[in-house]
C-alpha cells in the first residue's frame, strides 16, 4: 500500500487531482491525511543520522556511527566540485584568473546562489570562494559546464574520480548537491574526500577557512560557524536539503594533530554544530590523550646569548603581520580572516597564528597574526589594510621569536 501511495505522490498529475477541492471530496479527508502522514514519514526516514571522526594523517577511524549508510550529501557535493577545480588548476588547464562563462541554465539554479546572469563571466578564484562560503548552486553549474560541457558529464567524471580516491559508495548526479534521488554518499566516503583534498591540494585548502568574501559589492558569509567558535577549525563544508537534514564535514588542527569529522542528518544547524564540537573534542582526546590541547605559549623575547647570535646569523628570516590583539580567541581568529579577505593577494597563502600574551594585570590577550610571508609581501599587505582602516604591523621572525619592524628598507 505504501509503495502505491508513493507512486501517487511522485506523479504530479495525480497530486493535482488529489489536492483539487473536488479531488479531496472524492478521495476523502481520511485518505488525504494518510497520504500526508506517509509523506512526512518518508521524509524523516530519508535523513538518516551518520557520523565519523578520522585521524587525517593516518585515516584511522576514532569514532563511527552508520559510517557506510548511504545518504543525500547535499552541498557536501561541492567538496568534490572544488576538488575538481583544484585538479584543473594543478594541471594548468585553468588559472585562478581564468574566466568562466555563465549559461542560462546556470543562472536559473535555485538558491543558495550568487545571482549570476546569463552571458556574464566569473573568475575561477571568485567561483571557489562562492562555493566555499555562499555554497552557490549557480556557480557549481558554471564550473561543471565550463569543465565538461554539461553538468551530467561533470557528474560522471566526478563519480569516476570518487572511485579512484576510494569513495566506493558515492554516486554524483550534479555538481551542487541539489535534490536528486540518485546522488548518494556516506560519512566514510566524505571523510575520505576531505582527507585526500587536504593532502593533495593543501596549497588551496586555505580557501575553506574564509569566513566571508565580497562579490559585486555584497558580503557573503560562510555557513560553517565552527570556523569562529571552535579552536583549530579551518574548514571544510556544510550542506542541507530537506531529504538530508543538516550535514557538515569539518576539519581542525591542534599542534601536530589534524582530525576530520563528518555528520549526516543533523536536526538543525545549531544541533549539528554542537554535535560536531563534541565529536572533534572526542577525537582529540583519543588521539592526543585525555587532556585537552592548550594554545601553545609564545616564546619569551629574551636577549640572545652569544651562541644564539651565531645561530641567528645563519638562520632563515621569515616574515608575518599582526592584525590586532583581542580579549577572545574567536575575535583574533576572525580578525585574521578579515585581513586575509581584504588583502588576499598578499595574505592568501599565509598561516594564521593566534598567540596569547599575559598582561601585567593577569589578563590574556590574543594576538592575531599571519605567518609564512616574505618581507615585501608583509609590507604590501599592511599598506592595503591600513588604507582600509584595519590594524597591521609587520613582524620579522627569527627562530620562532617575532620582532616588530619599523624600517621597510
């Protein structure tokens, strides 16, 4: 009986007859109520809960629930879409400045979308940022069509690539994650995708840490709120459709340990985020021991001894910038992301470091820094940030000790 009812529900003409006032009279209120109950039950049953936590370095599973249950990935699909963009960049088929043309079909995609118009173009880098933050469905189709002519061909290529990297229970039917009954994946497969993406395309992974980006004068915020609320979180993607519930793939790094967590079927975004916080904490406890990892203390700025001076002469000097000091860790991290957004050309490849400092009154300030820069890059970034009324100070780093620099020459 349920099979027959579902056949009716998927037939649009039958639906129109049933919900027409005359159809209701013929069908009967009790039958109509039964149909609605079946529809609700079927919807709830399709969003199955699953979760997994893995050691990103070894792939070892440290927690798992229904890890091989096939679910709708929703916008977690865009992790594969981005993976294929990074593959094209590595193969020199595209550059970050390459322009992708928008088709009518792409422009007609439902929200969430960037609002692109048919005939215009978008750069590859803006496409990457739109997929990461806005989770833009129109941009996903733009990428698919420019890479493989049609979205169907793109989905076939994505499924083939999934098999190559060990995603054995995943099938893609589109590039966005919009509802399609044949588009299915598992918590294990999505964790595998995140792991391979981070290892193979580490130089592009920093895009997943962006909390927002600007396009056509509008600010688009990242749906992944763990980037602000969870210490060490630096990616990777959220997802939601009614049939999937609230999904999330997240990665966090503390000291030398990186873990990846995936959740399918959360009841709400807040429920999903709280659950992921518990799972990530559990992962760190299992891998690193019972004690919660603490933020590394800054090395004291002591005067170097004669031996240290001799070592410093031969050591490589690196540079960074400090973009403020704040009362809360989350504020410091957010400031670093804002700075990276405003001066992406110079800070995009940098590494965020939040360095605590104990004041004389016993308070802790969190200094927001971006390391891994060259000297010219650091000064150029500060010039841009200062023009935008953002704090910035260049840092010269020797052997892990930072020195503020006042002389650009």
